[in-house]
């Protein structure tokens, strides 16, 4: 008869084998973040996974934390702006997007086509921002 620890390990391995990849990653990253809460690469991956799972509000918390950890990271700021836009928080989306551009985010072609920013694409302030930074 297998020892209790072998049965426990077998049970954990069985659960992991049956777990979808994204669920495994989310659980793994959550455990890492409990130990190292400012692990930027893990925060970025976790925010992406939460988005893929439709957990937008939870992802917003992770995106905010990432921006706190990496305040000069233009891409982190851009992703936070996208999250705000998807959640229909237009003012925060526009302010955060401007900050991302000021920090150096310059992929204007993508920005104009990014569906995550649909909530602000028709806002005249978005067009003005593009004009202000010479994108159009």
C-alpha cells in the first residue's frame, strides 16, 4: 500500500494533469506573487491570463500593481489604459494612455486599431492626443 505522502503527491499530479494550462498558470503565478509580490514579469503574465479568463476587474488590480512596481514602464501603462477602456472607464483610460505615450509608448498604428481601446477611439480627446504626439 502506498504511503500517505505518495498518495498525496499522486493526487496532486492527477489534479495538475487534468487542469487546463491557463488555470495551472494562474494558480502557479498567484503562489509566486504571494512570495514575491513585485515580480513584474509574473504580474504581466497574470494580468494577461486574467484577461483571457474574462476576469477583468481582477486583472485591473494586477495591472495597477504592475504600474506601481514599474512606474516608468510605458507598455505596462498602455496595458492599464486598455484595461480601463475595456471596463468603460474612459477618463482613466485617456489619462493613462497619455501617460504611456509620455513615457515612450509609440506604436500609434496598433493603438488606432486596438479593439481594447474601442471605448475611446471616437472620443475627440483621443484624436487630439494623436495629433499632439504627431501620430496623425
